[in-house]
C-alpha cells in the first residue's frame, strides 16, 4: 500500500498549520461514500479550534439515506456539516451563508473595533481525490487550481477572490489518508482515492461483493440481472457471462469495481454510521 512516511506527514501537517494562521475558516472535505475512511485521523489535532465546515463531496454518488445519517452523526458531535456536489452544484450556494453564520461573532467584534467589512478568508483541505480542486474551480466558476505550476506564472496569486464575501487560498491543503485499518484502505481503493495497484483486485472485489450482497442486494442483482446468492467466484463468473466480452475472472472483478466507481450499480455508501 502507498505509504506516507513520518517525514511526509510532518511536512504536510506543518504546511497546513502555516496556512491556518492566514484563514478564518477551514473547509474539511470528506467523500460522502466513505465519510469515515476519507477523514484524516489527525485533523482535529491540526485544526484545533479553527472554525470548520465539514463538506461531504460527491453526494450525488452516495446513498442519500446514509448521507443524512452521517450528517446527523456529525451534527450530534458538534460539527457543522453540509453535503455538496461540485459537479452538479448541489448545495454549493449554501457554503458562503453557512460560513458567515459560523463567523458571525468574529466579524461582529471586528466591526465593533471599527474595522471595515472584509471577505471571509478560507482554505480547503482533504485527502487526495476527495474533490478539492473541483470544488475550488466550481466556486470560482473557472479553472484556477494549479495556476502556480505553469511556467511563467508566479506564485503571487495566493488568494482567489470568489465574490465580495469569500477569499480562498488557491492551493488546497493535502492531508494523508489513514492506513492503520485494513478496511479503510480497501474503501479508499474501491472509491479510487488511492492507487489500487498495490491491493489485489480479488481482495477488493470480494470485499465489495460481500458488502453489496449484505446492504444493496437488489441494486446488485438487477445491475447484472443475476442471482447473487452463490459463492463469490461463481458470482464473478456470472458477471463475466452477462458481459460476453469478459474473459478472465480478474477482469470480472475489475469490471465490478469500475461499475461501482461509475455509480452503475447504484448510489452506494461504503461506510456505515
Ligand atoms: N460526482 C462527483 N465527482 C466529483 C466531485 N468532486 C470531485 N469529483 C471527481 O473526483 C475526482 C477527483 O477530484 P479532484 O478535484 O481532482 O480531487 P483533489 O485531488 O482533492 O483535488 C475527479 O474525477 C472529479 O471529477 C463531486 O462533488 N461529485
Ligand atoms: Mg487537486
């Protein structure tokens, strides 16, 4: 499995801590399909008391019942949460009003001191592939991410002005995923958050089959029009057969995972509350 060495972790942590000083609020992105597995275990330690809005991305790919349960779970733990989708724009317009509400007191105090009204300063953080760049681009309404990487473009453009209400740091903070828990690693690989080459496709596929059979039997059976009540290997054979052109069992597993990633099986959440 890909590894974050202690040195990398320390560096990523330090980079985010440096940027934290510059912002009023942090947008912590987690994937609505894996709200537990896509959360960095040290995020609380890094963010401390910084105002935070948890954004569950890719919610149009997740099971809406589970998304509601996860929202309630976070709220019950005293966290501010909003499920969004950066591809179809779902709930994106709520981000600024919710941020204003969260920072009401801070801004009221500044006004009392006679300071001029100013935009909120925010930053986006999250593990790779959770949707940081897509959200930034969506909020700005054009491609801005990675502007600093092009030759000839200086890093001067540190802030992106979204509107009169919100400025965002143009480079999101990248957090590392957690690897201690095997199940978490599998969930990250199935959703495509980490490279799956280092995990056996059979292991991922068998995990997914068992999960779908237990929690989404109808969606699973109807996707391939098969009876799913059999050994996994036979089930994969049936999947291969349902698609005439699939030769090897391994390719059958691969197809299944690909179908999951493209939401062809259904809107599925892998982390239960
Ligand atoms: N359906 C859906 N896909 C998303 C969403 N946000 C990001 N993606 C997709 O997830 C992949 C990774 O997104 P990206 O923004 O590059 O992730 P980053 O590594 O955190 O910057 C891309 O294929 C995006 O199109 C979302 O809200 N909904
Ligand atoms: Mg990115």
